[in-house]
């Protein structure tokens, strides 16, 4: 009957659409896996990280907060198995803040040209060793250095015309509530963007602001999973009133940042499988109905 034929055509179309949806979601999942498997520019394996905020409820002055932060750092550095330790204001890549405007020495923008922008990451002097960053020119700043900056390869290419031409130039940016005028002392490899679908951003690394109260601690160790009990003991001894935030490995932090994307793709795949099952069930029903109607013809 014509009605049965129309129903059959409709179900076949449903099956075809479900197969297309399942194929697209599978390709999207594979692309997502390849995207997040791409190098970040950092050696994140073997790094344990956590956050501490030395707020004014526990430490009335910034000096007291910094003293507790440094005492904690020194205690952690003395732990067995800790190869290096660094502090940062925000975690590179998953914890990046938005890009800010820069003023570059010798660069004059035209009236219609946007000002240079970069992601600014404030950290301690030994972050390069802790994260395995590669110096392409110059060197990372030393402990106690001020008004210095290390720029990424993309920053040097985009705004200075190359790594060699970036050395010794000055960049100005807002850091906290003041303007930082820094001299470029080194160029380092690019680090991935928070949005992994985008190319690495222009990035500027600067020393921690003296008024910083919230720190991300990064510890490099051959076995970071064994460190949490010792880390809690050191923090309890040096900053007992400060709660620990997100004590985890860097690789786990990256996986957690990617989890929302994987969840969306997983839901899409689930709907595709459900649509395929329902369409296949409908196709089976149409075929069964057609066969039942023509049973008499098969018996003659």
C-alpha cells in the first residue's frame, strides 16, 4: 500500500540521518582527541599543582602573606622527590586570564590599528625549569630581578620582528593597580591557549607582583602522586589557616579543562546512537508490517 511505502521511505530517511549524525559525532570526537593530544609547549607530566590564597583575614599585611608563602615554598622545596618548585599567579593554559593591551617601545600604531595584546603570566624566577620551557634567546630572570619580562616566540614574531630583535626592548602593561615597564631579557617557546582550537597566543611572562596574595604552586617530581600527604603536612606547619585548592597533577588539570568539550561530544554521540536505535526499530516494524500484509501472497 502507498501508506506503507511512505512509512518505509520515512524510516529509511531516519536511519540515514542517524548514521550521518553518528559519523559526524565520531569524527568530532576523534578531532577533539587529536586536538587535546597536541603538545602544550610545557612538560606537564610529573608536575603537581595546587592553589593557596593568603588573604587578609589570616594575614593583615602583604608582607606577612608573602613571608608565609615563601616559608611554605621553602618547606616544599625541601621535600624528598621535589626537583624544582615555582609559583604563579595563574596556571598557564587552563587558568589563563584574558589578553591585555601592551605598549611596545618603538612601535607606533596607526589610528586604525588595534593596540598589541598578550596574555600576561606572572610567576617566580624558576617556572621555566619547573615547566620545561625552552629558551630561544636570552635567559629567564633571576630571583629578585624587577622590571623584566620574557616574551613568547609568537610575541617576538608578531610585535618585534623576531627573537633577536625583541631582546632589550621595553614593554609596558598594567599589572595589578600599577603600570609595569619591563625590559625583555629572554624569548621562550610558545604555550598553548586556553581555547585549544586557537593558535598559541602572544604571551608575556613577568615576575610576581609584590601585592599578590593568591598563588598557584607547581612542584616537579618523578612521582607527583606520592606528594600530597607531605604537601599537606608542610602547609599545615607554615600556613595552617590557608585552605588548599585543587591539589592535582597538571595532566589532570588539563583533562578536567577538556572534560566539558568531551561531555558535549559524548552527548551528541549518545543522541546519535539513540536515534539510530529508534530508526532501526521503526524500520523493523515497517518491514514486519509489510511482510504480515503479504503473507497470503507468499503462501500461494
